[in-house]
């Protein structure tokens, strides 16, 4: 109970500020409409109008919740207007990119830890790769791959992998190097080979670091997928849903897709967290 109360207070504060901001940002349109009709609005009428506009500057929370309900639970999941349909498209590319990025990150981390040349040569390039704005590189990846006939989920997955591999590299390198010198020396006294040291010591020690980086990586993968959908004229996916909403001024649609993406990210991170807890407990570690 002591943990829930602070959370509820923060959520309540966010809702109060959000409703207040909706009144302020949507009031001008309501006042302009009243002026054209040569009428005046009371404060209550003004508030009611700002919370119910069809195309508000900032939709009220209940408008976003209603749109989420109408486009998920109350709509056929196979409909192209359903957020479930668009969410599945985004999720598919996210998971594919996350698998690519995780595999690449682990392989690079293993090489960096065991090979000094890779440590000196690959790690700086991995860091430098993250300085390139994803909004600049995403359209180029889509266009180049489309020119050779690669379309669909794969281009978005590559963008997703581009963002998700770096946290895995950093986390795994830190984790693989986390065993104390005493433990490494002990393995040498047992005449353990490099592979035995890796499987028996380094890899188990890296698990907490790996799962922490996977949580960051899955969120980054989702961002990469959505970014890959935005500048390409895509017609499917949460990014495409946001883009179409911006074209037609449907701000409620934009916000509902944004919240759907946030909920999807929270679920994915939660799944990894559950796997982390179960795995570390089986290994005798504190989750």
C-alpha cells in the first residue's frame, strides 16, 4: 500500500495538469467559434467545449482512452483501423530487429572481451554509430533496401536492430568483465581453458547486465521500428497510424497510437523483467 499511494498521487497530478493544459490549449478555438456566433461562453461551457472538441490541439485524457477502447476492444482486430492490427505489424518488426540486435551485440561483446584488436577497433565504431541521427539514416536504409527489392518488415527490423544492439554491447562487455581477478585466477589454477572460463564464469556473471541491457534494447527496438515507419509513407504500423493522424489533423488518433506504443513497450519490458527474475533465481542470484 505504501508503494501504491505515491504512484497514485503522481498519476493524479499528471491528469490534473493534463486536463488543465487541454483547457488552455483548446480554449482559443472555442472562443473564436463563440465570437463568430456572437455569443459568450461561461467558464463551465468553455471547459466542456475544450474537453470535447473533435480535433483538439491537445486531447483530454478521456478522449484518448475512448479512442484506445474504440480502436482495440470495440473493433475487429483484423480491421486496418484497429490499433491491434497496427500494433501487431510494429511488434513483428520490433521483435525481429531485437533478435538481430541482441545477437549482434552479444557476438561483438564476446569478441571485444577476448580480442584486444576488436576492443580497440570495434568499440569506438559502435559508440560512433550511435551519434548518427536515426531520423537521417532511416529513410536511406528504407530506400536503398527497396531498390534491391527488400521491403516489408526487414528494413524496419534493420533500423530497429541498429538502435537495440548498442545497449547489449555495452551491457555484455561490462558483464563479461565483471568477474573479480580472484575468480579468474582461480579458474587458471584449475587449468580451465578460455571457453570453459567463458561458459562457467564470465557468461553466468554477465546475466544481470544482459537482462538490464535487454530492457533498454527492447524499448530502443520499438522506437527504431516506429521511426522506420514514419518517413517512408508506410500504411501499416503504429508509426503509420501516427503519420496518417498528422496528415488529417486527427490529434486524438495520434495520441492513442502514441499511448498504444507506450503500453506495448511496457509489456515487452515487463516480459523481459519476468524472464530475468525467473532465470536469475534458478541461477541462485537475487533478481
